[in-house]
């Protein structure tokens, strides 16, 4: 693993220890794409477990019908599988 990625992942984990954040928020803060943030979060989840912590996820929610049963939490859904609305919030992550 490259040192730069390792540092970015460490910085993302530290940011999530301080306060919950969405992929878009983290992407803007660390000058990454939201997809790159989600990739880093997969690695952050594994690394914080070794430290006795957990990556917690508040799931995305449909603003139209309230559906929040998305199966893949490390993802940014584009629409609701229940009502097909495209008004879906992003998941929110935190490390505890």
C-alpha cells in the first residue's frame, strides 16, 4: 500500500472519530471523489476493528417514502428500490 493512501485513510478515520460525515463531506475535505472515499472506508472499517473500534453507518434514507433498508451500506444509492424516487440521502459514517 502506498504511504499516501495510508495517510489519507488515517486522516479519514481521525475525522470520523471527531464527528460523523457523509462521503461527499469527506470527499470535499480531503479533495477526493466520493467513490474514492467509499473505497477508503472499506479499509478504514477493517483497520479500526484491530484497534477495538468500529465504523458505524447511518444508512441512506429515501426522502419520499422513508425506506432505509439498503443492503449495501458502503454505497451511495441513486434511487430508492421501494418507490424508485431519486431523492435518497447519503449514508453517514462515524468511528467509535
